[in-house]
C-alpha cells in the first residue's frame, strides 16, 4: 500500500559540517520553517556524506549532527509537524543509491559542476576517495527515497537536483513503462514511482560573507571554512565583532567620502535582513553622497541581526540543556523517515522484478 500524504511532501537537509549560518537561513532554512504548515516536511542530516571528505573525523561529524539538529529546532523546525532524521540510520537510502548508480554514467557524473567546484574549493586535486564521487548519487537517493514534490535548496544545489530529475525519469521509463514524452509533472500519474522533483530557491541565491573579494575579484560566498560567516548561534558580542569588522568600500577613506553600495557586503546584508526598507533606501542614498559613515550603518546592522538571531540562540540554549530530548527527536524522526524510505525501496524493487523475500527492518 502506497503512502499518500494529505499534504505535498518536501525533502531537504544539510551535510553536517558545523553549525548553520545566515547563508543557510536565507538559502533554504527560512523556507523550511515557513512551509511546515502546508507541507509534509522531511529534513535529512546527511552524515554519511560528511565522510566523503572527513572520514578521519567521526567525532566531529557526530557533534555536527547534534549541532545541526539544535540549529533546526532553534530556527523553528517543529518536530511534531516535521520529520528530522539521520541519513546513516536509513538503510533503504544506501540500497537505492546502489541501484541509481547504474542509471548515471561516469561521464555524466563528472560533468556535474557542483562536484567540480567542491574538488576545486577543497583543494582535492586528484586526491579524493571513490566515496567522494558517490556523493551525487547518494544525494539522488536521499531525495527520491521520500518521493517529494519540492526540494527547498540554495542555488548551488541546482546541478545536483537536475541529476536527480534525470534519474527519476530514467527509472520510471525503464522500470515503470512511462512514455518518455510524458510531461514531468505527470510522471507519477502515468505510472512512475518517482516524481520529477522541482526546486524551491531561497529569496537570496547566494549570500556573501563578511570578508572581501576572493582571488578572482568577486565577493566570496558565506562559508565556515572561509571564516566569513555569522552563525545562527552567535552571541550578540560575537555578531557585533563580526559586523564591525565587515568589508565595505575599500576606496572610502573617511565617513564623509562618497561610498559605493554595489558589491558592498554591508549594504547587501541590510537589503537582505533589515525589515525597515525605508531606512535602507534613505541610508544608501546618504552613503553614496558621503552623508553617513560605515560605523553608524554597521551599528544599525548589528541591532538588526541580533534582534533576529538572539531568539534562535535562546531556544538553542534551552534545547542544549536536555540532550536526551534532542536524541529522542532524532530517533522518532528517523523511525518515521525509515518507514517511508522502506516503502519506496519496496516499490522500486517490485518495479525492477527484484522482490524475493519479505523485508523486516526495525528502527
């Protein structure tokens, strides 16, 4: 019997590499919080993927799993309305990944620009494991195991999602007899198991970091590894220190000089996070005319960000006091997610003619 949720389903998540920051918030997390009422939400903490580049640091990965769970709860993910789960505890995902790997050629995999970017950004050269190349296939299984309608992501994940869409089409055509001419939105009604998923982008495609340009001259994306991030768990004094040290206009020598707001992180942050649009517009004009200084504008941004982050930080502190409750949330969510993924695996095996024994998996 196929699960038919009363609400359309979404699946998204994070690889545990540390605490979440403002880039995660505007890229996907705020969408997740807002969608909980109207969607059947599944949020994966993809700890197995973390091993692709940090296999020698299992303790760090475990701590990151707990940190991300705390960040989810602090940001407003409700474990009653939404399902938070740990990837490695769902064996059906790994089994589906093996079958999906047969549907993606090596050449197609290596054309994935996100994979190339990670090899470059992490300085891996040719020194990466075979497991690293499996990451995109694993992500396909992460998504399709839950047969979601939408996947809220940042812009940098679109290449992965396109590979997922291609794999869903190929499986449904090969094993379910879906006509290749079928419209993407009709694949399931035409007899397919896997929907051809759609992405839901955050309101900001790529949040810049607090620092200056990178080697190529463009502003760098916010990233923990680049030390240019403001975290959702930062204390007010830490937020203040990071904002007051933020890169602005290098050509501006004093507050009365005209300043540029283009490619200026200070103003990109105000435009993204400051709810007082009238103040932002007026202050930007003053800044261009040399009528307002960096310090005043940074202090205003500190107030804006602290007002946003501090309630999350306080909720996080409350959850930190009860680690047993956090683990219970992960156990309950993983059990719910496991049931859905097991059903998907059974449907896939049946379609492939590879269902031989009754499977029993306990969570």
